C-alpha cells in the first residue's frame, strides 16, 4: 500500500466536506486558527476529533500584512503568535506547518533587500525553535515570482536552509509553483532530505486536477515515489466551490497515485 496520503487545503469547518469527498486529511489555515477566540477554537477542536478526520498539515502561516521582511519586527508579538500557533497546531495533531506567506515575506527595496532577508530568516529560526518542542516541522514554500520576489524555487530555498542546524526545518514542493518557475522535477531528489510536504494543482490554470485536463499528475507522484517520499500531498487549487469537482479530483488524484505506484 502506498504511504503517500492525499488531503485538501481549507478551513476547519470544511473538514466534514473534505472527508465526504474522499480526501484523507485536512490542511488547515494557521492564521485563521490563531485568530480564533479560545472558546471557538475548543469547539472546532472537539468537532474535528468527533469527525475522526486528521489535520496533518497547515498553511497560511502569517497574515499578509505581518511585517516579517519589509518592516520593523515586533519580537514579542512574533513570539506570542508563534507560541499560540504551535500549541493549537499540536492540539489538532498537525505535523507540518507550511510557511508561504508571500505578502509577509516579500522584500522591499525601500526597507532594504538584504535587511529584509535576514529578518525573515531570523523569524524562521525563531519559529523553528518555538515549534520544535511540539514536534512540528516548518517547511518554507517557494512561490512563483508574481506572488513573492524571493524564495521562488526549491533550489533557491535550499541554499538558505540547508546549513541551518534546526532539525525541524524544511521545504515543500508545490507542483504549480514548480511548473510556473520552470524548475525541473529532478530538484526533488536534491531536496529529498528536507522535503516535508507537497501541494498539487493544474500546472497552468491552478484548477483542481481532473481527467483529460492536460496535467501529468501521475508523473509527479511517480517522481515522489522514486525518491521514497512518504509524506502528504494536498490539493491547493481552485475547485470552483463545487462538491462534484472536489469529489472527482480526490478520486482522480488517488487513481494517478495508484497508477504511479505500479
């Protein structure tokens, strides 16, 4: 049986829908989880547990206007946010936090490009230290240039994190961003020791994968299996608010994965 599991990105209140559609787990929204009042979070946590649907990953690490790389940091505010996020993600059973957050990590020439880079990396190191006692990985998500002006490829991201000592550091592969930046699948072999998670969508339209849409998802899965990847792959795509499309995409991705495993 293939170890890779396929889930879907969304809110905690969509867990029942994703389970019904055939996904194996939810990838939740961190900034949404942190913003919840304690009573609201505890109610959501109880509902997730009653549903018996795991939350294996979470993304949307920071609000878009959080000044990580283009404004002065508030270290105490960052620490409080990170501690709250780590505690709540751990309670949900999450294992990987995805740090994309292009708006927050974007660089500004006016503020200083190198200063911004060092600030982001300092924030990342701080986050790794906070998350480590909870056995949580934090994997940076490379984003296409139209969404962020640095850390656009897996190769570039590795150049910053490979030498870090923190064992819970990592990178994710979003196959849409990989295709948009024309980065070859072969980079995954280089990244494999630090590859913690994956996202998938149509490589051009970013729609949910469906049969005969021109995407070669079987090739993506085959390459992951070739490097002995045993993590998760989340649908992060536009499913047009259609339960039918969501269900078809979940089934199709499972089919592609099973064919790749033959």
